[in-house]
C-alpha cells in the first residue's frame, strides 16, 4: 500500500466523521417541527455516507464504469425513496385507509 492510498482512506474516514458530527450538531441545535423534513435530511446524509464507504472502502473506485454507475445510482434511488416516503405513502395507500 502506498502513501497516496493511505492518505485517501484517511481523508474518506475523516469525511465520514465530519458528516456524522455535522448532522448530529444540526439536529441538536435546530428544532425541526416536521418529521418528514428530518427523515429527508437523514436519508440524504445516509446516502452520502454509504456512497463514500462504497466508493473508497469497498474499492468501487477501481471498478468498471458500469459498476460505479449502477451502485451509486442504486444508493441514490434508495435515499430518494426513503426521503420521499412521507410524501408518497399517503398517495399510494390512501385507498386502503
């Protein structure tokens, strides 16, 4: 392992820590009255963190382009689905309530 690779892992790990601390600080200092907004923010933060882990620690950055696009778009689709669930669920399940 060379120094550049170790430095990349260190920067990715520090980025994950900073994202976690900033998200915690944000939710501790602000009062979000809507749980759907909080869920959307948390889904985006989780998607960003999963993308960092997949790209650097699971060696997705050395994968073929199609694999990168597939995995990262799947992560983005799941994050958007989770973030939009409070808005989508009433429309989808209204006939059953």
